[in-house]
C-alpha cells in the first residue's frame, strides 16, 4: 500500500514551480530596491562636498 | 495494527494559479491607462522610477483582484464565466488568496510611496480600498448601481500615473478618469444583458436582473449619450490634438449608433442558452449588446492609444479652451 504522506510527482512539480516563482520574485525585489536606491541617492552622493 | 484509509491530499496550487488570482488581463489594461496618464503629464520622470511606479500600480491592481476573488468565491462558483477561477475551482485556498491580496497591497503602496511620491501611493491605496471593500464587499451585492459607482476603481489608474509623474493631479488627469468612469456603465451593462441569468443565479443585483432588460437598454443609451462628450473634452482642455479629435468623434458616432441599436433591440429578453464561457458567442437576439460590448473595449483602447501616441510623438494639442 502506498504511503499517503508521500507527495505525488505532480504535487512536487507544482511546489517546485511555486518555490522558483517566489525565489525569482524575492530576487527581483532585492534588485529593485538596490537600483531605486542608486537612482534616488546616486545624484546626491555624487554631488556631496568632500 | 490497522492502517487508516488514505486521505487524498489537496493538489498544491501552481504559480500560474496565483497569477490568475491577480487578473492579468485587467492588470494589462491598468498598466496601459496608467502609462497613458504618466506620459500625458508631460513631466520628466526617471525611466526607472517610472517603471517602478507602473509596476506598483499593476501589483496594486493585482492585489485588489486577489481580494475580490477571495471575497467573491461563493458567487464566482455559481457563474459560468467565473467558476473556473482558482478559489471556486479549489486550486487555491481562500485564505491564501486573502494573504496574497493583503501582502501585495501593502507592498505596492509602500514601495510606490517610498520610491515615487506619497500622493500616488495614497491614490493607489484608495483605489485598492475602493475596489476591494466599497465595490466588492458592499456595492456589488447590494445595489444595481454597483458597477456605476464601483467603476471609479477602474478609472483611477491614469490619475495615479499622472500623480507619479508630477506629484499633482490637475483637471486633465481627472478628465482621463472621467472618460473611463463614464464608459463603464454602457460597457458592463451591455455584457450583463446577455449574461444576466448567471448574475441572477448568483444573486448579484445587476441592472438587467433588478430593473429588467428594457430599462437597462434605455440606461445604456443615456449613459452613452453622456459618455461621448467626455471623450471629446480633451480637445478643449489642451490634452488632445487633431488625430484625437478624429478618433474620438468618429468612434463616438459609432458608439452612439451601436447604443441606439441596443436600445431598439430585444437584447437580454430571451434566456441565454450558451454552454461555453465565451463573452462574444451569443445567440442572435443579443448580438447588438455583444457588438456594443466589443466596440466599447476597442473605442476606449483607441482613445488612450491616440493620446499616448500624440504625446510620445509630440503632436500639438488643439489648444486649451477650458
């Protein structure tokens, strides 16, 4: 008899797809914050008096 | 020791199901109108910040759609057009749709406020609240004026785009909002004339269900007559040029002819016996309503695309009178 707690291959594929999408979303968010920080602060940093 | 019978485990949702919760087709329309508002503002905005603003507006729209699907799962399950959505179809848990909507709402509003400006973020927050709470939770189930008032949520993205570019919302921004707002009743009632059985089954008081098809056809004509002048108005406020005048006038004339045909037709009178979920395959009696519904989408798209093209190409407006 098969173990009811075992995940079916289809379910595993769906979970893997979700995890990859989430990882890409988080990665995109990190890049977004980094780029926006450069845009918002970049000009001011370049013009600061030393 | 006896083993307990195997309980079938629920199939986990695929990432595409979560994307479907955000109504990607509506999101694409929101992106289009928001970009139009942003470009029509004629204000220099950093392209990266402009892209972030559009992303936030799109994600905000997706968040409110997810909240809508969470709350409306019971009525979505009763309608042919919506029964395949992720929550009523059992592919996504109701609580997950709620969580996605809340998290993305906060994410989009906060990011827009911190990176662009708080006026745009405030307008986005208001839009999400208006769609998810005022329209979905209150108006939709309580009054046949649901889509008239609720249409404001769909009309605000160009205003948010304009606010993101300039930090202000002048008359012309509100004019873009008014065009979509006045377009909504004729567009949705034309659709609901030939899908009213579904709405009746789900207990949603759409106009054809509560007031009947004849009254709905009359109101479609009245709203169409009120709508077309709003489409022409940008020519008088320094927003639209000669190409826009041509598109809005010609398209407006066709819109009025189609609305008149709906008024004179018997659209919505006989029961709709469609078996599929398509929005365009209707039986002969409702073809006039179907034609108006289809043309309304084309007309609004043309209006905004013309304004967008004029401002990108630097076509001079006709000159402000108002």
